[in-house]
C-alpha cells in the first residue's frame, strides 16, 4: 500500500515538474489505446450501441478531374474523392487517459465501414473504398474516411444539340447490401466541391452539377452525383460550322457566273461534293445515335438538298439561255411583272419631265437589255418600249436574279433557326 502511495506521489511530482510533457504521447500509450479500443471489437456489427437505430453516413463529394469522356461509347472516367463521416459509437476513449491522443488512424479492413458500389459501372463493378486509404477515428466516436477513386461510369449521351450540347450524367453510389432502415446516406451539401478541380480541355463542369439525396423509390440507401458537362464548342465552330456556312453562302454564286463560261455546273457539283465531305467530318465527331439524331446532321442534309436544288436550278438556267423558239405570251407577262412591276404603278402617274431624266433615258436606251436590274422607276418609258421584245436571255437574267434571292432566303432562315436552337438548346419541335 505504501509502495503504491509512493509511486503515486512520484508520478504527481513528475507531472508537476514536467508540465509540457503531459501532451506528449508515448509509444506504449498509443499501443495501449489500439489494444484497448479494439479489444472485443467486431467489425461485422453496425457501429451502434442500440442496434435498432440507423447509421447516418454524411457524404460530401469532391470532383478532381474529368479524365476522359468518350461520347461514342458513352463512357466517362472521373476522379472523385468522397468525404464520409459517421459515428462509431463503440469506439470512444478519454484523451487524457492516453497522453491526450484525440485521434488515431485505422486500416479500413479493421473497422466497420459502409460498403458502397457505383451503380453505373462501365467496366467492372467497383467498391468505392477498395483503396486501402486509412480511416481517422476521433475519441468522440466520429469516423472520417476520404476514399478517392477513379470511376469509369457509363452515361447516356444526348447529342441532339451538338456542338452546343450539355451532357447530364447521373452517377449513383449505392449501398447495395443494406436495407433502408440500416443506413442512411445523407448528403450534407447539394453542391459538388470543386476546390481541387482540374479543368478538362473539352468539357466544362457546370456549377449547377449537384448532389442529391436518395429518391424515395430507391430500395437501397444511395445518393446521386449529377454531373452537368458542357462541351467546349469553339473548336467545332471553327472546324465545322463556319466552313459549312461559307460553303452555303458561296453556293449561290453560280448564278452570277456568265453562262458562256460553261462553269456553272462544275462549280455547283464541286460545292455539292464539299458538303458530302463535311458530312463525313461530322460523322467522325458525333456518336452514331439514332435516338435522338444530332440536329447538325439534319442541317447538313438540308445543305445537301439545297445544293441539289441549286444544281437543278442551274441546269434550268442553262436551258433557258439556250432556247431558240419565241417566248410564250404568258411567260412574257410574268417577266414583265417581275421586272417592271415597280414601274407599272408609276407609268400612269409619273411622266419624266426634267431634262436630266430625258437625257438619262436616251443614254440608257442605247443598250436596252442591260439596264433593268435596278428596277429604277424613272426608266418607265424605256420599259414600255422594251416590254414587247422580251427575249430568252432576258428571261434567263430575270431567273438568275430571283432564284438566288429565294434560295438565299431559305438558307438564311434555316441556318439562323438551326443555330439559334442549337445554341440555346431549345427544342426544334414545339
Ligand atoms: C433503440 O432504438 C429504438 C428505435 O429508435 C427505440 O425504440 C428503443 O427504445 C431504443 N432502445 C434503447 C434501449 O434505447
Ligand atoms: C469529434 O471531434 C472532432 C474533432 O474535434 C470534431 O470534428 C467532430 O465534430 C466531433 N464529433 C462529434 C459528434 O462531436
Ligand atoms: C438524372 O436524374 C434526374 C433526376 O434526378 C432525372 O430527371 C434525369 O432524367 C436523369 N438523367 C439520366 C440521363 O438518367
Ligand atoms: C439530405 O437529407 C438530409 C436528411 O436526411 C438533410 O439533412 C440534407 O439537407 C439533405 N440534403 C440535400 C442536399 O437535400
Ligand atoms: C462557378 O463557380 C466558381 C466559384 O464559385 C466561379 O469562379 C465560376 O465563375 C462559376 N462558373 C460559372 C459558369 O458560373
């Protein structure tokens, strides 16, 4: 008894003398701690004192990088770190008993931990925590586990709005083996932590990517990471869209080429073939998905059709210039209306009186066929004289004037509509 008292006093003196030492954790103390807390511990049992309760696992997600997104096969590889926190109610200690040690590291194999699977696994079904990253256990029973993993996720790709598309990938992490009353995975924040995020060169991770609690219909505890990825479209705009629009614009120049040069058809065919080449280029970048079809295909198809129409219109124009027989009266009337319709209104009321006007008319009348492009109302008198000798050449010129305007209008409407809808990701069929 006296011996014990002596030791106690000695310890007390030591403690008082070496006050700093009190927080210094000694090796035996730590070993003792591990031994104490794992004595009789069974990792198969839920970490609850009252086993009828539910384990609440708090979840946070850090997306570190998007490594690869293969839209063709619908496979996305991402590096993700999870922050899982729960209470291991059986493992507690008083820090002062163990030299002030407040937390220890434990191998995940030695302790109960939630077994979580990735539901949309692409190549193998992976246990989220299959890396042997240590778990930190605090004296007050809190357990902190940060398993990080590279996940290969399969994701349905919707390329309708390529190249201005936004892909939404739902990544569900599920405690497949548990019942809903055994554990609850509760996400603590609805936003994904991007503190360590590394930018991808092809995809932007949007800020409204979210973390969601389990849906009520799910049979096993789960949570969902909803990734929203926006394609960086600059490359495709430069590589596909702008060249396509340029080709579409120059397609109409065939009508401005002189018929005599005989080049109209060859230029039209060349441009038609260029569209076929572009169709192939787009094909290499867009998944061959039928449901839904990328609208850019529909647009290229329109361009092909447009080019076909130009080709045919070109052929018709050549035939017109080539005709020898007299122009039918009905056609004459149409041409008259098309070319001089502005003047008909004025001929009745406006008779050129000034000297200037008369001179101009005189000059103009020397080359009767050349001067009716601008539909100038002051040339009314000219018009009346010319009306009677409408030749096939004049028909051809009128044709060359109106057909490109109509085609340009179709092209502008279709192009504007397509890219507006693609850019705003709004539906085409309303
Ligand atoms: C254990 O938890 C259940 C459900 O919360 C509760 O009904 C029961 O009274 C608890 N038992 C004890 C011993 O506290
Ligand atoms: C346990 O202690 C840690 C570290 O001090 C703290 O972060 C955690 O919130 C505590 N847990 C509880 C349940 O108080
Ligand atoms: C992703 O989940 C949301 C609801 O959380 C759902 O509306 C959407 O259809 C899902 N998307 C896919 C591709 O499964
Ligand atoms: C998820 O559910 C928990 C309760 O179970 C709640 O505290 C938390 O706010 C929810 N998270 C979100 C993002 O709704
Ligand atoms: C997303 O959030 C980050 C940080 O909060 C901010 O710097 C960035 O501009 C946001 N991006 C968008 C597209 O809103």
